[in-house]
C-alpha cells in the first residue's frame, strides 16, 4: 500500500483550489500556514466554512491577517462545530494547533475563542500573542480553561493585561477543597514576556505540578491545600493516616461529594490505626 504523503501547505492567497481541498477533507493536507495574507474577517469566514467538515487538518497558522472580533467568532464557531463532530468518537480529531498571533482579537474576540475552548477535545496549543488582550480577556480565557481538559500550551506574549492572577487561580483555585479539585490540571506551558516577576514564578510552580500528569497534579494540589487547611480533616473526624487513600479516591474521580460519602459512611473503628507491632493493622489500602 502506498504511504500517504502529508503536506505542509503555504498558499499565497485564499484560492478556490485550496478551499476545495479543505472542503473535500484532503487527507494529505495536515497543516496550512496562512500567515501575513491580509485575510481579514471576511477571508477567515470563508476559510472556516470550508473547514467545517474537515477532520484531517491538525495545524492552522492565521497569524498577521488583520483578524478582529468577527473573524474570531468564525474561528470559534468552527472549533465548536468540530468538537460536536467528535462527541461520539473515542479519539478527538480536528485542529490541534491554532496560531492567531499578531491580529487584533481584543477582549471581544477572545470572548468567542474562550467560549469555544470550554469543552474542546482536540486543541492542544493556542497562540494569541500580540492581540490587545486586556484584563477582561485574560479572565475570560482563564474561566474557560477551568472547564477545558485538553489544552497544554498557551502563548500570550505582548498583550496588555497587567496581572496573571486569573491564570494562577484557574490552575490552582484555593477557595475550597472542591475548587482545588476542579482547577485546571492539564495546562502545562504558558508563554509570556518578562515583567510579571513573582506572579510568573508562582504560575510556573503550578504548571510544573500539572506536568506531572492530570491525576498526579490533582492529588498534589489537594495535598497542598489540606496541609494548610487541617480543619477540613478535623471536620471529617478522621485520622490523618487515611489521607493517602483519600487522595487516591479524589485523584481518580475528582469528585468531592463521593469522597465525603465514602469517608463518612465508613464505620468509625476503621479509622483506628493499630499502634501495636503486629502484622494485622488496619491498612489504608482497604479503605
């Protein structure tokens, strides 16, 4: 069988031949580099319409194309449509790398992109450098990433927001035990320009935890939270020696109510840890 040659395509303009190849789901066309072609919102709309049924294109570079909020809406609609197509598939297919750098999305455009990110199952890397994203836009992105379980790399250089606190809270929300478990545990890299000092260091520490993997990251953050909030353990009336098993329960399903139910319904004698030197102590593995 002849091996399919995958193609990186760099067209000079948005021509009918390219649109036809995208609409027909050309399997050899896996990456389209369409930077600095002055597409504008209208051109992006045509491109997004051509891609609605395409599940083979994995990377799309639309940097420096004068894309504003209307074009961002077209891109967001495309991502949502592709995600809906993936709803019944075990393996998500669609755009994995989307480069929108050096456009003018602004906070309004980011609002559309953020909405599309919430439940997206395919996008792994998003570039929105130099897009006039302010505090509102960063907050919108961060809120959507609390629900997103796929994106690993986010490029945010040369924007206008002044604080990283929304991103930090998104990746490690310390308001409650539930909020810690429901934080984002999959974002591994955020690319920023210098100037955020301590906040950047704090964010990097959290992202380093995320790079341990989703389950281990959740366990680690919960352990860090509980270490500083021992009153949670006291409210459960449980011995701290059962903490490893409790963390295992949480790490596997992230469901706080399930963990509380399991712990509270256990007979109190199961929390008694034998201090005797024998081979029959109550082992946490049986909880």
